[in-house]
């Protein structure tokens, strides 16, 4: 297991998350544009269950593909961190689904699942623990790890 001081900190993880959210919003806009012709070009109502499920599926497919193919979303690549199993291998789609839905719960609980990184001895969040995964530094030289944790 990676000691906490070798694990990227909360600020770096949140910065990558914000970057990924910007990209994901653009992807969701594109996914909506593709769906509009089937809805007669009309806007979807906020309580439209199928539309919400569609956006959730697109979101999972987007991040899940990056997580299972190289362990880095665009935001994670920019902030030089990557996702892997506790055995340092690529995560599976099953682990990605656990991580995705536990990440939503972590965020939904006022961000407590993310803040857990500050208290865990190995710097893991709730969704890291649930999916048996971890966030590690992208293969960097030790001198490059001194920036924003």
C-alpha cells in the first residue's frame, strides 16, 4: 500500500475533478444534442427519469472508459495522477462502477467521502476504499512531486 505522503492530496484530486467536470459537461451537451431529434427538438423536463438515466449512463461510460484504459481521465492526466487497483493494475469495469456510484454518494454526503482523504492513513477516499483502488502519482521523478498536493 502507498503511504499517505506518496499519495496525491485532496487539492490535486479536486482540481482534476473540476477539470473533468468541465469536459463532462461538454460531453453531456453533445449527448443531449444527439437525443433531441428523438424528442421532437423539445427540451427535456428536469424530472424526466429516462433522460436523467441516459445522462448518468453517458457520464459513467465517459469516466469508466478512461479509468479502465490507462487509469487517467483528462483532468487526472493534467494534474499528473492516475487511478489503479491496490495491486497497481488497471481497474475493471466492475470496480469502475463501484467507484463511480460511491463517488456520487461521497459527493452527496456533503463531500465527506472526498474529505476522508485527509483522515485516512493512506490518503484514500470512500470510493477508493469501496472499489479497492487508489490514486497515485503518474510516474514522476520525486522532485516533481513537490507541487500542489
